């Protein structure tokens, strides 16, 4: 470790933001499972002008610097749409944590983030959320051997211990399951999903000619379906539109499904090609040929893995027999199409550890739990 003094620098300029993005790229360069993000995409994601999350959240970011080298980073967020318990005080979040394996680096980063949150009267800190609970969440604590799927994080082995040294304790684990989609659901599951109570139930893939309307419907269904989940924060239409725009060129219409019951939109499922598989050797750069190479790999050569990040059934229908069968039916439809397109693996993530219903669906599908991400909490006194 370098012996020089450590300084914590708030991110103020475009150049500093790019440095902030590149910190984990340097720290994890020797990790064979690391996938560098596209710097241009991350610049947009962390820009108050381009990411609608900033419309309802206060955000600050810092870089830890020693001897002229960026050795760590952290963010702090106060999301004004996040659920709050008046009896427990105001909850904020930290995120985007990365640092050299040095207790001093982590201590200085968390001191900066916590001081910023205290000024805003925050009494409880959760995280990591990168930046929202509806985006990348949790610190990887198990499953380091394999690369992360699209929009999932990857952290070094030591990070969990360093975070816990700062007084943070586990509040919730979230899981990622992996499935071989060369094989269908067990026949007993298919028969049960198709037995009886199919009257009035219809499934259809995404209609790209109505893309904006489809995205709005998806947002409405998911906000309703997830409204009672732990930590639920509604996704705004602006956030969904921004995400939809960023995914427009990579989305596969036959991997996005809507379910209706008696003509009413009842459920939805979104599976995404694993863009990380396509960008692994781009080192964060799209230019001069990265974008063309990315689209060629996604649309022509095709990647072999995909991730299912979104699925839900309206709450009032989820308690009915027809509603309970919709997840199995949508997964079966998406799996059949994915197989035709040449996909081999699918990740189901992220799933709360106590979401027994979704875990049973994954396990009935033959999926295996292969990664665990941890959400931490600390009370500020």
C-alpha cells in the first residue's frame, strides 16, 4: 500500500465523473470475472441531466485519492420517493462502493458519505444501491467465480468485510438463480400450469410498434405487483422511459411477454440479452468500432445468456388460481422463444431471500442459486 496521505474529493466535473467510473475498472483489472461497464453509458446513468432518478433524489459522489492515484469511490443518496417509517427516522443510502483492500480507504469514504447524510437528517443508511433500489443493489458476497449478468454488480472478495468494519450489518440478502434453458420446465410443472382455469387467459409478446405504450403498461403492472415488497420504491414513468430508450436497440420482442386475464393486463415478464457477454473485451469503450461490434454480437452472432430482471402479476389477481399460474406460463413462453433464438442460460435476479413464492418458481424451473448479494444497514447516531 502507498504511504502518502489520503484525500476525499467530491465529484464536480465531467472529468472527475469519468475518473469515478473508472475506479473499479482499475481495481478489478486482474479479476477474470470482472466486466468493465461502457463508460459512455455510465456517464449518462450518473448524470443529473440524463437520469430521471435525480429528479426525486439528492446524490453526492466522492473519489478517494492517494499519491495521485484514485484508490476508492462511494456515493450517498437520499431518494425522496423511498418508503419512510416516521418512527424510525429518515433513511438514506450509500452506493457504488469500491476501494483498495485498505481499511483506511473504506473508513474515509464512509465517513464522507455518512457526514453528508447526517446533514440531511438521515438516521439510517442502507446499501449499496447503485443508485436506486430499482437498479443494481447489494454487495456480492457469494458467487465470485462467474461474471455478472447485465445490470448486476461484481465486487472483490474483501469488500464485504471492509464494509462490515464500518459498522454495517446485513439487513437483507438478494439472490441470483441460473437455469439451463436447453431443458424445459419439468412436465409436472407444465401440466399443472396448463390444467384447468385457462379460460380468459392470453399471452402475447412485446409489440415494438407500440413501444412507448407497452413500456407504460409494464410500469403500471410492476408498480402494482411489487407495491408491498420490502423496500419498494415506485419507478416513475420518466425513469422507465429512460431505461426503455437505453434498451431499445438490444431488447428482443419475443423475450418480453404480457399476460391478460379477461382482457385486462394482468402480468408481464422481461428477459434481456446479457449485454455483459458482448462487451467483456471492449474495456469500457464503444468507439471506434465497439457499438457496431456490440450490435453484431447481440443481433447476428447472438450471446448465449440472458437475464430475467422483471416479472410481476397484479396483486388482486396474484391471489387467484389463474394469476398464480401466470408466472409459469410466461416463463415457459419466454423460454421456448429464447431456445429458438439460441440462448442457453438464463439468470433470474434479483430475488429477495424471503420472497418464497418467487424462489419456489425458480426452483420448480430447475434453477440453481449461484450468487448472493447483501444489502447492509447502519444506524447513524
